[in-house]
C-alpha cells in the first residue's frame, strides 16, 4: 500500500485512516477487533481516536474507544506495525497540566508507551498557544509522543500557532484534522487549505462521508429513523445534497465502485489531502475503505463531482 508523508514529519501513513469514534458506541468489542483485523490485513495501519470517544453515549464517560483499541493492540502484539493517532482537549481545554494528565490516561487505555500523533482536538482560546505547544514539547522529549497535530482550528489560529512554534523553537503542528467532505467543502477550501499548503502540513479530514450520507444510505427522512446519526444527517437532505448523491451514483456506476468509495477517492485525489479518516461499523464498510485507497478517478470525474457539489 502506498504511503504518504504527514506534513514534514517522519510519519508515513496510507491513503485512508480508520476512525475510532464508533468503537464503544455503535461497535462493540468483538466487532472492533474484527474491523481492525480486516483493515490492517489489507496493509492499512493507521487508526485515529480521541480521549473523549464516546462520552456522548449514555453510560459512557469517554475513553471507551481508546480502551478497545488498546485491548486489540495488546492481544495482537503488533504495536510497532501501527500508527496510532489520538486527541486531547475537547471540552477540557489545552492547559499544560491537563495535557500532562491526559496523555498518561490515553497511553494507559491504549496499552502503549507512545502515540505517533497527538492532536489538539479543539482550539482553546483561554490557554496561550505557547503553553500548549510547550506542553507538547515536553511530551516529545519524554518519548510519549512523536508528532503533534491540530484539529478544529481556524486558519488564523493555525497560522498563529505555526508562527509561535517557529519563534520559540517549539515543535509545530504537522497536521490538521478539519471537517471536510463533498458536501462540507467551503470552510476548508476557502480558509484552511492555503495555510496547510503554504506550511506543508498534512491534512487528515474527519466526517469524510458526512456521517454516512455520502454512501447513499440516507436519501429521505424515512431512512433516518433507525440511525444513531439521524440528527447529523438530516441537514444534508436538500436539493444540493441530492445533486451530490446523483453525481456519486453516476461515477460509482462508471468505475464499478460504491458511492462511499468514490467520495473518499475524490478526497484522496485532492493535492492538499494526505488521507481521509472514515469509520466503519461492519466488514463491508471496511472493504469500502480498502477499495477507496486503491481507486483512481479521472480528472473528468473529479471535475464532475466538484461541479455537482459547488457551494
């Protein structure tokens, strides 16, 4: 499987990253193991999670995803083959003292001595950027993390963080994890993409299938009833969304793929994107991730999808 460099870092990741947000939410322990086994068996070795996954589920407190991944890592005994990404700061902020506690808790749950990429999950306007970056620098020095990244930062704040890293000789964010998919294009393409390209940052978007909407699974209100993600998908059910699905259907038929595979392949083909993150709840969906990493769209197909999803 072809690997891509993440920013200017030493990390090399495949064209698709599996998202761990569903582990401990809509996917139980046994299924988590099956999905990760299938994903890694295909040569895709990068897993994204966060300390907050999945605190939004009744009865959960956060850390469930990391715990299941950690149990899988321990049982399979193949940590050196994997690239593990996690995040800190959602709902808690990015103060130095919190980061120092959070990393140890994440490492314990993941049953590993280090993370390959540790990401600031949500920007914290109440904590000076240099404090957060200094905290990450200490973790790198301690060998607890290899590389740092940002998620959900504005272009202005991302630029400010990069400037402080350079000015104070601190580690810099090597990647950005933004919301980005065929429907949600505008914020990334008009604000963040230029910053990422100018700074040579890796980009690993989340919600790349728009909570499953871009797979074609949800085409009407009736389709939302049995879904745990129904409330998230509802906003896509409009004329623009249906136009995007129609274009995906047509391209998918032409290349003999699924709509989800095409939606991911469209992202993979964009020069600024390193690898989309996508979750899976069954083996068919894992197969979609695997095939998306191998699917190449023509320039005409990409242009057609761009036009269909104009904002």
